[in-house]
C-alpha cells in the first residue's frame, strides 16, 4: 500500500485521466508552424545560393550566364 507522499507523487506525474498503460504524456511531434515552414524555405534558398556560387566559381561559362541574367 502506498503512503500519502507516494500517492501525491503519482498524482503529480499524471492526473489519472490517461488510459491504463499510458502516462498521459504525448509523444507526438509538435505541429508544423509557420516559423518552421519559413526556416525550411530559407534553408533551401541558402543551399541553392551556395550551390550557384560554387558553380560560378568553378565554371566561367556558368558565371557569364548568371551575369547576363543579372545585368
């Protein structure tokens, strides 16, 4: 039999509303937020820009093509 302190500790860990065998703690990932979407878009853009920069550094024809589009 549990004493009062042990019962309090169990009550604090979960409110008892969870089904048996489930602590009531969600293990599901948090929902995707707008900030996550923006971070992913920014990461993709940075990776693309870095790849383009590398190509321009290594390939003179590619650099000229990019320069024509920009200027």
